[in-house]
C-alpha cells in the first residue's frame, strides 16, 4: 500500500489498471473522455490530475477511485436500481404494452422486457439477427407463439426458448390481459 498519492504513483496505477484490461491509450481515451495526450502525461507522472479526471478514468475501467490514487484495486460491482416509474414504456395502439427492464448498456446483448397484452392483441416481429434467441416466461394468461413453422400455446408458469432469427408472432389467446417476460439474447 502506498502512503502518498504523488503524480508518479497515480500515473503508475493508471497504467497498471489500463494494461490489466489490455486497453490502448486510444481505447481508454475514447471510454473515459480524457484526451490521449492527458492520459499519456498522467501515466508518465508529469501532471497531477484533477479528481474529476481520475473519476472519469476510474468509471470507464470499472475500478474504485481509490485504486487509481492509492493502488488498491477493487472491481466496482454492478448494483443499479431502476424504479418502476422510470422504466421506458413502449405502447402500441394494438393493445400491446412493452416495458423495457434491462439497462441501456445491455442493448443488443441481453435485453429484458415485460409485455402486457390485451385480449386478442398480437405482436409480430421480423427475423432478428442470426443465432438470436428469445425466452418467454408467462406470468398471467395464455399466449400462442409462432416462430417460423413452429407454434405452441403457453399458459401461466410456462417458459419457451426459441430461435427468433425467423419471423415470429406472439398472440394473447386469453379472454383477459396476459403478461409475459421476454428475454432477447443476441448471438
């Protein structure tokens, strides 16, 4: 453990954390918003960076600020709360309500949605990217799901996993509002 956070010590810590993540100066600059020239001077111990600059670097490489100042590295653990009223809501005039549950940083990797569908409502989708999968977990009501040439009816408690790289359709076949959770996993 270092006792004094001199510019040389801070620079060494920044360089160590960058190298451990196999990032170039260009990549760290892009991720942090700190210029490549400034990063180079920090790593060389030629400047004493502001707390704001160190904060940007720490956040971009997911380490505690203390790791850059004192060299005690600890990965920041993800712990983000999204309140129900803050979740994006996509509504359709066709009786389909889709609430986005996953953070924007998960986009095109693993996306999670909550769907509420009125009786008879249909959600039709074109084929997604090759290898893309959807997982549907029905929490209320019942749905008819068709993917390509295959079809099934799901009841509350049922789960379906299918390739969604073909045209697919979800239809509420219950006489009331039906609800399901949809996870989209991109290849």
